[in-house]
C-alpha cells in the first residue's frame, strides 16, 4: 500500500506530464491557434466596431516569440487608425497561463497611429461607444483597487526591452495637424533613450526622452529635453486652443507605487524649467515660471482620491503644502487645503511668475507671513460650503510700490479708462476738474443707494465680503461658469484705477492682491476711496464720474439729485452704456426697471436708510433732461411731429 508521500510524488509526476503535454500540444498547434485568434479579433472588429483588422503574416519565433507583419486597422469609410509594418514581441508564458499578459520584449519598425477628425466625423468614434449591455451597478467603485489593477496591467504591457524605429503618432483635427515621430526609441537594461521629431503647421523640432524606466518594479526617472536649441514648444495646442506653451525641460520621477492594505500610494516628483504660457484668457503677456517642482504623494482608498498634505509644491521661492481630495463615503465632497509656511514677503513678490503680476514688478516689502486656506464643497449640501482664508503677518510692510502705486489715491492724479486695450480720454481726479465732486457734495441719497446696490458693508469689511464670496462660489459651481461675482467697491476701485477691464486670470489675481494690500495697510481712508470711486466710474457712453453723470442725465449738480434720480443712477452702474434700454418708446421706465427701483427702495427702508418723508415725491417719473435724452428712442405720434431731439423734455410730455 502506497504511503501519503508516495501519492504526492505520483500526483506531481502526473501534473508535470500533463503540463509538458500541454506545452507540446500548444507548440504543435500554436500556428493554427494563432490564426484562429487573429480571425476572431478580425471578426469582433467587423461586428462590434465596423472596422477592418488584418495581419498579412503571423508566426511564432521560438517558444514565446511572435512575429507580425502588415498589421492594419481601418474603420469603415474612415481613415486608417493604425498600420505597423513589422512587430516582434515575446510574452512571459507563466504570466500568460495565469491570465496576465506581460510583454518581455518588443520591436516595432515603420508604423503609425493616427487620429483624424473631418467635420464632426472621427476615425476613432466607433471605439468610444458605450456598451449598452453593460450592467449598471449601484456598488461603489473601490478607487484604490481599480487604479492598482489598471496601473499593473498597463505597466505589464510595457516591455522590459524595447526597440522602436520610425513609429509615428499623427493628429489631424480638420487641418490642424501634428506628427510626433519616434525615429528611435531604445529601452535596454532599464535605460531609456529616444530621438523624436515633431512637426506641425507651425513648428518643427527634435526632442529627446532619456532616463531610467523599470516597469516591473514600477519605478521611473525620465527627462524630456530639446535636441535643438531653444525651448520645447507644445504642438497642436496653439492651433486648437490658441494656447502657446513651451518649456526648457521636464523631469518625471516615480519612486513608488504600492498597495498598503486598503490604500494605494504613488510617490515621486515632477519638475519643469522655464514654463512659458500665452493665452488671452490667462494674461495679455507671456507668463513665465522659471522653476517649478511638485513632490507628490497620491493616496487612493476605497472611497477617496487625494493629494496628501505631505506633498509639496515649489514655485521659484514660494513653497506650500496642498491637500486635494475627492470623497464619496457618504456624500460627494471636494476638499482643498493650502498651507504656506512662514516666508519672507520679498521672496514671495520676487517669485511671482513674470507676466502674471506685471503691476507688482519693482515692488519691495519687508517682514514675513504665513497663510492657510480651507475649502470644502459638499455636492449634496452646497449651502454648507466651507471657505476659510487666514493670513498671519509679522512686521509686513510695503516699502516700495511697483507699477501700481496705491498711494496715488491720496492725491490728484489723471485717470484714463482702458477699454479693449484702447486708452480713453484723461479725467483729472482733483479740484482743478470742474466736474470733480467731493464726497460731502454728493447727494446722501446717491451714497446710500450706491452702497446698497454695490457694497452694503463697505465701511466695515477689509476689501472682501466672505459670505458673498461663498455664495458666488456656490452659484458658479452650480452653473459651471462664472455667472456671479462678489466684487466690492474696493475691488471695483482697484480695477478701474490701476488695472484694465480685460477678463483674464492675471487681472483677477492682481486685483485680489492689490485690494488686500490697500485695505489691510491703511494706505487710503474708506471715505477717500469712496470719493475717488464716485469720480471715476463709468456712468454712460464716455461719461465718467458723478459730476459728468448728473449733467448728462439730469442737468444738475450731484448735491441736487432727488431720490428717484439717485436710485436710477445706482441701478445702471453694472451696464451704464445700456441705460437707454430701461426706457420704453414713451420715454418712461419699463416695468422691469420700476420693479428694480421698488425692490431697492424696500431694501433701503428695511435697513433704516430711508424714512417715509424721503419718499414724498417718489411717485414722480424719472425725467431725463440732459444729453442722455438723445439716446432714448421715442415713439413718433404723427407724421408732422418734429424730431424729439429738437424739443425740450417738457414740450414732449406737455409738462
């Protein structure tokens, strides 16, 4: 009778014989299996993707090698998606048996992959279609598990040794073309070396990617540099998005990709030198960031994706720790935290990207500061938005102003509005200008009305209204666009007196920083700020300041304005050049304007800014008697009536 040990040995022998038999059978019939596999793939491409997939010749090389020639994929009635003349590869048999495809070597000669869009038709549309038979599951996706599986499969398809010669990636987006040709790519003994030629309608360059790459151990350290002189220009983006971008070099380092319990950790760093961006929505000039580095740690769990707070971003001398998270445990929550450790104010100013903060050039400061931002948005409970911004300063002082000298607000200066990059006529802000009006000579009704419509807490805030800013963020997120701002009078003043009206990221960032400096360093009193504001804002076509506006609309001086007139002037500040559309063809305010006026009046009553005595003449209509009257289109009563422009307002309405 056989012992247990003998039985195990016998079972092992049987398994070994079966394994060898399978290998021999596979070796004998593998060519037939290969042809069947190609035929199956070809049929699936035809049935599922309406595409033709062909391989001219396919054969095995040794036990695990595979040679293919003339591999072509062509969607029906579309341009060829890819074509490869010669492909040679080897597969790890053990991993293949366990169901995990892992490439050992890869050689490719003379091929291309191309994405073509003609009109609205694309040659890859069929491969983007959704599978209608896929069952929709209510079960939440485990982000860590899903990401680790995808990364592992992707890296297994990267061979340990690779040789590519003349492999091109082409893009044709309705005539906007880009070709990235890998003239040579070698990955040998974990060392990567490439020679790349890039050609578009606007640029022609040669690039090189070199460094260390170990796909099996999930590690890499590669650099992206230019073979030719000058910066690397990014293709296609300039033609497609009007974004001109370039850089001297990029370095990408992956130190670790590891699954630790329920969490996935991805660690490493990225660095870029002399990044240059130019886009009309960013700034009017080139934005240049000399040095930037991101030491990252991505964390993924079963119900969250995050950039860990141990990560560090460095922009020149500015260094901060970001925390970004997307959580789905109960609600869908977006979180952002930024911590700037204590740093010198001057280092911050000199580190600002060139072209993004042009009005800060030449500015000097002393002292130090640190900063913390805490933001959280719950998609299911938007009104519980968290926005907490704190700046702690020590002996912080502006010792020298740059192009934007905030001190000028304290004295006489010449203001010129800049509209669509065109300077408007000069306006003297000072007593030598007959239209200039001191604050105490402006009707109290106008001061109250404008503060109510534009900035009720002007005299108590430090440049920004926290709650209004939160509501602005909530609405902009809901509408997925900038549909609401939170502009204070301080912000409007800075924008008008020092900046342009261009809607760029640069202008908004400069506005925020300048307002903070203005309001938190007591450079100008609130009363003086309001006085300058009243004397420079646009109040109509080529009408600047309350002195001109009073004459333009009512042929009065600002102190004589009635409550109705002040309510009207306050309401048209957002769109002063469109004031004429508030009136009907009888020269009377339209219903929507009357409702706005009543709404504003009620608010002022509730806040104690008006009394019943103030509204004695409230029922009287607005009478536009100044030059503004010529902009209003009146209805012609009969063919003999003289043009409205030649009549006085009293004659027109029989007053």
